[in-house]
C-alpha cells in the first residue's frame, strides 16, 4: 500500500444501493501525491536538483534516490554531463546537460521483470536523434526498451520477442517534454504519453519475463551488443531534469498523480488535480435536497454518476454513498465518492394482520415536522386497522419534504 502522510485509498464497491437499484461501480478515494515514494514499486528516481555540486560542474555520479546501489556513473570527465541550475523554462529547477558526447552508465539494472514498468522523464532534445534512456542494443533483439528522440520525434520502443513496437509522439524539438512510458505484461500493452497528447497504445507479445543483460544508459544508446561504447548516432544533445521508474504498470489514476507531481514542480499551472465532493454530508434535521456538483472545468468531457445520471450536478434526497467518474480531453480519470445522510424513516414490514387487530407505524422522524399520511392522519405515528397501501410525507419547518416508501397491509378476515 501507499506510504507517507498522504495515501491513495482504493475501495472496491461492487454494488452500491443507489435510489431503488443496485449499480456496479468501482470507486477510488484519492489523494494527490507530493512525493514519488508514496506509490509502491518505486525502483529508480534521478533528479538533477539532488546533485550537490557547483553550477557548471561535470557530473560523474547521479544518485538513484530510490536505490543507491543502482545509481549511474561516468568516470571519464570528457563524457560527463554538466549540472545547470536555475533553468527558467523549468520553474528554476536544475538539469543535467548532455552535449552530444556524454552519457551515464547504470550497468545491468532496471529489468522489466514479470509485471511491467512505468517511467517518467522531464527532458528535451535539441538534436534530431538523442537517447533519454535505454536498456537495449543497436539492432533487433529480445527484451529491450528505449525512450529517445528519433527523426525529430519522441519515440518509445519495447521489443518482447520477434516483433517490436514503437509509439511515436509529436515533435517538440528543443522544448522540454514530460514523457510517460508503460510496459504492462499482464495486459500485453505498451503505452506512451507526451504532455497533453492523448494515450498511444499498442498490443504486444506476451512473455513471462522481460529481462536482459543489456546496460542501462542515460544520454546515449547501446551498441550492437547492448553495451558500450555507445552507438555514435544517438548521443543526446539536450537536458534531463528528472526521471522516475516504477517496477510495475501504474493505474491511470496513479500515473496521473505522478504526472501532476512533475507538472506542478516544473510547469506550474498545467497540473490537473483531482477534485473532491467533500466530506460526509449529514443533515440531522433538515430535509432539504442536497446538490452534488462536479467542478466546472472546460476540459471535462464525460460525467457518470452511480445513480445513472450524466449531468454536472445531481439532486439527492435519500441517504447513500454517491460516486462520480469524470474523464477529460487528455483521457485523465477523476473519481470521488461522498456519503450523504438524511434523517431516516422507520418502517414496519409488509404484513397481514387478523381482522380486528391493528399495527402501529411510527415513521421515526420526531421534532418540528408536519406529517401527511396517505390515510389522512397528521401524526408521527398511525394505527392501521384496514388493508391498504400506506405512506407518509414529512415536511420540516423550512418547507422541505420527503416521502416514505410504501408499506402494504393486508387483513385476513378468515372468510375462507
């Protein structure tokens, strides 16, 4: 489960009582992460801000903040990237700058394994071809992956078996990108996201394990044996600010939370955070209709309440757990639930009484209310002696009303 103060609490509500019907619905009560460690499976985290060196100095060691034993290094100063601090376009955060001849080597790390992988990178390439990260080789080979600029476009490739797959993004040469990649072995799916560009997915071959002995490189691409010296055609001429890897495919909500963490850090104002319907709404006396509303955001596209409604707002008159699922024009999901509690009726069961007997129904709402029974009475409780269908309308002192469900009473007169 999640670690840290803020947590994402996943609650599967298979069937929720909604008005008069049961509706299947999956709900996630969500809290936006403030640190990548709050999600399970963090396997690598490199951030230029973490480098404790002078501005303009060569970086020979980049600490993996998730696992220091799997950091990346470059012992040769001429091949080391340069630390550049206070980059204006990135909200004054730092980058490692690669000059087209630099790279960092992690050795045999970050195998995809048996579940998959999700990776995020904030970077830019000023050259037509430049590798951000790779565990691959120059040529066809099994169990390889990379994320790079190739022919002026960002590309994510993963080769499982005899076939390989490479979603391609939009060219933003010389601009900082937020790229997200995902290998999902359980669903045989390869996914690629670029800034506001929608989901790009490709089906893949199924393997039980995705592992290789290729080196993991940053800023340059492996040679034809998967090792170094790197292939000369794909040195990065550009910057890398941050890279985050998880050893599993994240859910859409989890992926969005990491992207929003990076957006708020590097591109403030572009994040799209979850909304909240609020805490439990409990009305101890009032019978006023409760209105639940999804925020008015121009990029929202679809709204689905577990009541079956698709409007921005719904009117609630009965106690229950209400949930909404919203999607936007990026394909982001927004999910929240809220519990609404009204003063509740007390009921007697549908029943048959003997002729000459009676049954008392106290509706259970006491206080400054008025009562209108279907049988004409105006008291909180009634005594029923006749067969029929009974219900009550209760009104509070502000004129707000609710109507009970109907109770059926039959009388057995022993005529047969």
